[in-house]
């Protein structure tokens, strides 16, 4: 065996050993990616980014302002068909429940552009949402979640619930 051949074999052995050591210290991160897709309609923040998945209603025990606060975000309805009205409703009565059980449920009211949403559809007119000159983005509107009745809460703890807003487009009458 020549020196050149021994050098090549040694270099190969060293490379294989280094590779084995490197792979022993490798790190892998798996990221689950998901998307909820409606190719015709979406409710987003006014700047076009996705709405938060959570909203915190803070609680004040002070006598002058006792109760849960109102959460508000400026939103827009994004659509690829501005010639249709949009029907909006909540899927279920929004309520905060004490995570540990017990306590008194706290009913919530959800409003869009100052209109309280119910279990039945509320029609938002295409002419109001998409005035002439708009292209796929509605006017800016406040989306608010507030306690139906602002009151003191006797039982401490974390309260949580889900607010589900359902939208569908319909041909105007």
C-alpha cells in the first residue's frame, strides 16, 4: 500500500467518524402546519392578518367598574365576491365557565360593527360592507366581546369559553 492510499483511507475513516459524531448530536424539529380554508370568505384583523385564537377579558374588582372588560379588535371581511350580502351569526351562545367547575356562568355578547350577533343570521349588506371602489376588503369594523351583564363575580378562578362566529355569503334579495 502506498502512502497516498493510506492517507486517503485515513481521511475516509476520519470523515466517516466525524459524520457519525455529527449525527449523534443532530436535532430534529417537527412542526405541524394546518390551514382552515374558505376560498370565498374570511374574517381577519383590519390589517389583513389572522385573528388571534385567544382574547382575554380582564376583571376589575373596583366598586366603580366591577366586572369583566370588553375585548375589541378592528376587523374586515375579506371576500372574492363583493356582489353578495354576508350573513353573520354565533354558532352557540357564548359563555364563560369556571374551569374548576362551580361558580356562575358568565354570558357574553358578541357584536360586529355595533350590531349584536345572535344564533340567527344578521344580514350585513354588500353595499355597506363593500362600498364602491373596494376590492375584496370590507370597511373596518369593531368586533367586540363583552359580558352580557357587567357584574361582580364571587368565585375566583380561570373562566373560559369559545366564541364561534359563522359567516356565509348570500345573493341580495
